[in-house]
């Protein structure tokens, strides 16, 4: 059974640009959640999608958005990039929602903003 | 004060030692996760708990809901257990909040 796949694994952008990250969950999993990890703030919850609907959102500005498609694949978008957006972005999938099922994490997308 | 506090922040142990990592939280929760992160970033879910105790191989996790406290124990530690261990709580309202992590190094 294939694991959670995140693309791209590494990317470099400049301030003001936008970026789209992709997450393909484990087959059959309907929940995809996104997290940001930085050395200063640690891991922080961004948002969760379940059956194409955003269930929850963390405390991030509106520049951070996401969506989920009918095949459960999810994308997150960050617009008008700032230096502080440099981070490892992780997604996780689960059969149920975040609070009912075990989380399976992808390897992450490491974003550097110059 | 952080909602999720882990202790210790850093831990060095000799191979074979019994290890305990603690997690305390200040809010009502519906579940608690213990996660393991190796260098390079990959995260593995070790346990999801809402009450009592779970065991998987050499790993044991316990939670006391009344005291808002959970512990992760590693028996017969091995160098391959070296990693960052992260406690995360699911608050009511379905927001996952993470501890800062415990960096574990097991020496042979």
C-alpha cells in the first residue's frame, strides 16, 4: 500500500511569489491535514480537509489556503510569500478525521523563501 | 505558558536503559498522539490515546485524563530509537496542538 506522497520535496521561491504544494493520501483515506514546521515555532496545524470540505483551520493568515479534490488529493497554496514562510510543510492522512484515526505523514515539502 | 509541555527537552541514554518522556497539557482534549521524527523530517505516528495505556513492542504510552498528563516509555532502548519524540493533543474543536518535542539520543 503506497504511503502519503508529497510533491515537490524541495523548492526555492523568492519573496512575493506564490507556491502550491500537493499531497496524495493513502488510498481510502478521506482526511488530509496540513502542518508547518519551523525551528522557532515547531509544528503548527494549518488546516484539515475531509471529503472535500475544510473542517478546521489553524491560526494562519489568509495567504495560506488549501483545497481537497474528489479523489482526496489535497493542495495547499501560499500567496505573497514572506521570508518567515520558509519551513517544512507536512501533510498527514487518516481514514477518519484527525481525532478519530491514526495519522500517516508524508515526507514533507521543504520550502525556502529568499 | 504553552498548552502542551514536554519534558525533558533533551535526553541522552545508554543502550538498554528504560526511558520516560512526559507530556502535560492544560486544555480539555479528545485524544493525544505520540509521534516520532527522525533526521530528515519524516514523522511516524506511534500511538493515539484517549484513555488508559497502549503497548507496541518496546514502546508503552499511558494517559491520565484527570491529571492532564501522558508518558511515553521505551524499554531496552537502542541507538535506532534516537529521534525527536513529539506529543500532540487534539483539543475539542478539532485543533491539533503540538509540544516542542524531546530530542532523544541513545548511545551504544
